[in-house]
């Protein structure tokens, strides 16, 4: 039986840090208001010269180094992003070129904040099939480009960044089970309802969100998918060492852990200093806790995403 295992993690955050005080100086908001409702203190904002592929490149290099795998050994690249460099080619193809390699399969996955979990499950399936042996899975976003900076309900929430993992084929299980779900009837809850036609923007190019509806929906489906994934793996919730939900809002994270009956000590929280980085949030959080020595080999980690689409999913992983 062929399995896939995570053998290296990496992440990258742009140098520019934007604090809540900067929003308070020009919007009807305050540091206290933002912290109380979201738990966010700061976020990182990409420079105008940086695209998603640039952030992905730095995170990928660090993941490859941690794995001890050369870029030319990778035979599959999956990039999860809602903010690609171009309409096409894919950000994955651009990343491949920046890594200085060619020939491997490379494509993007668009599932918004669930993108990394979708990408991980996809790469896992390819490796289990025997078609590929080493995969690079990346979540990279420059959400600062799709925000209305005058809308205090959304612009304070998001940041830019990238996270990556290297998956390799193994005789020992690493990714035990994944569950992916979607409900397109809920598309209006969280969206960027615009596109480019004839050289002009049709619709709105800015993120729109019904915050209360997203909160209720997210907690419900994160709870359901966690239980479904753990059951599919033949394990119990008590067997989980760490829970890494999509880092959207500390209230969602806390509510999810409580519904699952998991203690706060098992909940990974990085949203306070990253903000919501969409598809990048889960691998960013994973890498931070791996490099801090908190998540160690043998630990069971439940990775979860939920985002516009509406999409959601979970993967249970042994590091």
C-alpha cells in the first residue's frame, strides 16, 4: 500500500506589517474593536512588486530545504490560490519556472480558504495512485489586492502570505483521511462577484461578506467535517494532538474547538499576527508550530479549511 507523508514545511510572510492602529487612524474603528471581534492584532501586506508566485517561491524553498528534497525531484506542484498572478498561465506554472525546473505536472486549485486542504487531498490521491512520488503543495495569497480599504468589516480581516509542504510516497500512513465538501448555493455569503470582460471589470472586484452568516456556517461545517474525517481514519477526536482550522477569526476557532470537545491547548491560533491569509493560513500555521518545536514527528494534526464557494474540508495527518 502506498501512502503520502509530509516531510517538510515552509512559509513566508511579506516584511510589511500593518497594525490595527493604522486602520484606526483613517476608519471608524479601533484596535480594541478589531481585537474583540476578530482576535487580530496585525497582518502582513505584500509589496506592489510581489505576486502570489513570489510568496509561494519563498515558502516552497523553505519547505524543500526542510525536507531535504531538491526542486528537480518534485514531480507534482499544486498551488492553492484565489489571487493568481494572471488569468493564465497558472501560478503553479509560474512557480515551477521560478524554481528553475520543468517537466513536472503543475496546476492551481481554487477553493478560496479551503484551497490548501483541497490541494493536499488532491496531491495525496495522486501519490497514493502511484502516479507521482514527490509533491509540492502550496497555499499563497495576496488578498490585499481584492479588498475595499474603506470597508472596515472586511479590510481589517485579511493579510498576505504563503505556506508550503512537501509530500512524498511512503509505506507508512501520513495523511490518514480527507473529506472535501461544497455547497454552491451559498456563493453569495462570501465572494468577489466580478470578472474581466473586454478589458473592463464586470461586477465588483472587491471581497464581499456576510460576517454573521459565515460565522454560523463555518462553525457548523468545521465540526461536521472534523468528525467525519476522524471517523474515516478509524480514530477518535481524543486521538488528535493538534487542531489547525483555517485562521479566519479567533471566535470561529474557539467555537469549533469547544464543539469538538478539544481543550484550548490543542488549538493552533496564529490569526492574531497573520490575519486571515485564505489558502495560506493552514500551511502558515502548520509551519510556525513545526518550527517552534510544538508539532513534532508522530503528532496527529487535523487540518481544516472553510471558505467562499461555499467550500470546506479536513485532512487528518500524522507528522
